[in-house]
C-alpha cells in the first residue's frame, strides 16, 4: 500500500488534513488538480479569521466558540499571517438590528471567547464618529467596536501545506482524479498527471475538493450516497482607496444582508454576496448585479467616496458549500458535513462545507473519524502548537 492517507484538494481543508495526518506520522499525500494550491474558494474568501458574529442568530454557539478558539491559536502560531483588526458596526434607524441587540450579541460573543482581550467590545462615543472615515452619520444611532482577524487566505493555505511537507507529506500538483475504487481495506485512486495516468493506493481517501467534492463522490465505485448541498457564490470587489486599517461591518440597504468593508494591501475590499450557483465551479466569477449591489452598499455608508469615481481594481467570486435548504443562504447552517462510506474502518471520507477559520479543528474531526482505518499513531506534536511561517 502506498499511503495511509490520500487527500484530494489543495484548499485550506485539504492542506489542514495533510498537516494533521503528517504530524501524527501517517504516510500522507495530497493531490491538487491545478498547478498551484488555493485555486478555488481558499483564495476567494473574505480573508477573515473570525468567530462568526452573525451565526449567533442561528444559535450556532458551538461553532462560534470553536472558531474563536481557533482564531486564538492562529494569532499565536501565525502572527505574520493573521492580524487582529478593529471592526466597527454602525447602527441606523433603518438597521435590522437595534443597538441593544448588537450589544447583546457582542456580549455573548465575548463570553464565548472566554472574555479574552481580543473578544471584548465597546461603544464608540458620538464625539468620535467624525474619525470613522467619513461614514454616513444621517440617522446614525450608535457605533460599536470589537475585533476580528484578517489573513491572506492563499498564503495561509500555502503555509499550512509547507508545514505538512516538513512533517513528511507529499504534494502532487496537476493531478486530476478520474476514479476511486473502494476495495476491502483500502482505496485505489486513479488520476491523470503530467506523466499520464497514475494509480496509488491508500488506507483512506479524504475528499477535500471543496465545490468539486460532490463530483469526486460521483466517481467512486461502488456508488456512494452523495451529500445534499448547494454551491453558494460570494462575490467581492476591490477599490483603489484605503479607509484606514479597520473593518466596517455594515448591512446592505437593499436586503439587510451583512457586508464587510476591509483593508486589503493598501486598498479596500468589499464583500460578500450570496446566490445559488449551479454551473462548473471553475467558471465562477463576480456578476454585474453583484458588483452593483456591493458598490451601492459601499457608497450608501461612505457617500464621500462616490465623488471620486473609483474604478474597480479587482473583482472575484468564491463558492461556499452549504446544506441544501429552503432557507436563504445567509440563514443556513455553517456546520461541516463529514460523509463516510462506512462508520467502521472507512475507506473514504468527504468534507462538505467548513470555514477558513476552523480548518485545523476540521482536520482533527476528520482524523478522529478515520483513525480506525489507520495504524497506531506515533507520538506527535499537536497541530494547535505548530508555528506557521509566512511563505517566501
């Protein structure tokens, strides 16, 4: 047998599993269909390492707590990649949530973050509103400030893979999976690379292909039950202006959806949108109506910027994998789905969903679900203690 763990997908969850498996001493390989990592969602996210304040409305307390804990690990282990940033929430007479609701949410958020310094919040004095980058003050009732963290998602993905390789994991790029055969106690994975068609065997295959994950399940023999999920597109735009080194957490004046306005390499990134996507994941792109939607929100809150007639520096879109539901995308659960071919000694585990912030915890959950198929783990350093260096 070639490997203990073979991972499909070079996004943040794939590299996270590779790091966790390699750190435990398992013979690990990761296959990525493109010639570089983080081609899909892991380079097209909102770049936030956060607990998910809005998930409190869906009562996803355990998810928020887990994400806040993971944020604390990343702030400690990857200080060159993950930076704590102030976030301002302006509340207007027309806002969906009143000041007391925001205060209550931030109080719970702080509690779930163990009341640590980076989980606390404050109300911004009215005398300081003029310092908020020209924010619209008409009918402004209150402003709160708390903290989240930012990262370069693509660099973070590469840093985690570098860590996995330092612990012995192998990376194969330009490797497109064509079929997976589940045998008695192993999986046979067939793929095409620059060297032609190749085959490897592994005790377990972990399908971490993100928006391509359902496609991978469809190429497994014998046929496997697939997850009931939707792909939800989120678009972002980047404008050539910087509103200080702070984040504004606003809501769309059209439909009250949350939107972030964030600093990004000397410019400003605005996102995100949410719309069902039913095409090839490689064809995702920001739609004209999404760009208009984000610009309208930005200019509503920062009217002085409209006079500058800014040209968009960049626009992009990524795909979330969310449970299929009749609910609007922003009201659906963010819990990760783990689907195994069998509970005892699985040969295949597929990951659907997941958050950038909690990639490490997701990897630990994966290892816990496949350990019955693996040899006894050797003494290892825990991933929550592994330092991550910014790729050169």
